[in-house]
């Protein structure tokens, strides 16, 4: 049976690969895509979500635009990595339907309409939309079955600051609100995502497949413009954990979020919030699951 999920995202090259997998793998019943400003501004991330749905003829799935900025600080622009269009110049059709607005309100109404804890949220970007939902209606937020969120670094170095990862550095206050909410949350940090790396052979494998796989290969290839021989597949690991949790190792770790010295960094602390954190992964199995879901 497929899992009913909402994808909260800021596409984004690796976000796009994750979304394509969710739509084609047969593992998920995607009930909506909510967008957040993150890798690029909200207009770009929302358009990209609609473009991915148009590519696969899935414009029956609503796209709902959300937070345009972090809760209380300036954003971080990642156009240098993802390109001005967020997708590295990959050619996609335009959205077939206009996006809705007000992600936190839409999440509230959707969660109240579904059986308690039957919907999961696969969070690929900053957690601003979910934090706004918690602030808006904590009872509705507690109806979330679980949140699987790509973000943070525990033992690994950061990719924004010395220890901070982009999603949590973009909006550390939102991350703290979500962690403290008591909602069942699993973090997928850089500690595992950096182990799942695509190289030229993997791109060729994807590009030999149908449209979703070929497009995923093109998206990942855009990461290689800096001359590197491999690149990590961060956001797809959220979908991979939801689809194949047995290939991950999960630890319980008490963590705090740094707001000042290295905003967004996760700090081990005895008085921190106890969270489930993926710290191990069978990287080869992860790539096989991803390719199988994209190729069919």
C-alpha cells in the first residue's frame, strides 16, 4: 500500500530528483506539494514544483506556495549551486495549473480532513512552513503521522558554516519549533547524505531510462559543472528512508540548535531535544533503490 504524503520542498536540483522518485516509484500517494523559499525565492521554487508535475502529467496534485522568507532572519541564496532557475538549466514544461497560496493554512485544512496521523510530511527544505503550521494550529500539526526532514550535521562539517547545514541555517528558529513540537521527527543529516554519491556511471544508468530517470540524470549532471567526479544526493535520502528504512541506521541523539555562533548548527547536549537521527546508510543499496524507483 502506498503511503499518503505531502512533500514540503524548495526545488532545487536534488529536491527535484527526490520528487521525481516519489512520483514514479509506486511507494507514495503524493497528496500535495508545499513550497518554501530556500534554495531560491518562492516564485522559482513554486514554478519548479509545477514544472516537475507537468513533466509527468501529474497536475492533479496541488502545488501550494508557502513561506517567502525565514521566520526572523534574512535568507540564503543558492543560485550559484542550483542555477538561476533552480534546476541547472534543465528543460522542463511549464506548470499546467496555477499554484494555490497559503501553505500553512492548506496544511491545517488537509490534516484536519485526514484521519489522525495518517499523513506524513517529507521535508526537503527549510522547515518554515511546518513551523508556521505549528504556530497557527498546534492541534492540527499534531495530526502529522511523522516528519522526515533532510537537514543538519552531527559529526560531519557543515556546508554553510563550520557545522551548519543549509536547510537549518536558512531558518534555525523554524527547526527548533519543529523539534520541540513533539511531532515524530526523523532527521536525515549530512552524515548520511554525503555517503550517497552519484558518479558518471550512475548518471549513465539513469539516462538510459524513461523520462523521470533521464531527467533525474540531467538534474544531477548539473551538479558536476564544477568539475567534481561525484556529488552527494541529499534530498532523495528522505524518500529513500520512507521507502526503505532497513538500509538506514537510526540513533537517538539529544540535540540543540545554535542560533548565534553558527546558526543552524546542531549541538549534542544532555538537555537537548531527543530526536531520531539517521547516522548510517548502505549507500550502494540506496542508489539501487533510487534508480529502480526512477527507471521502473
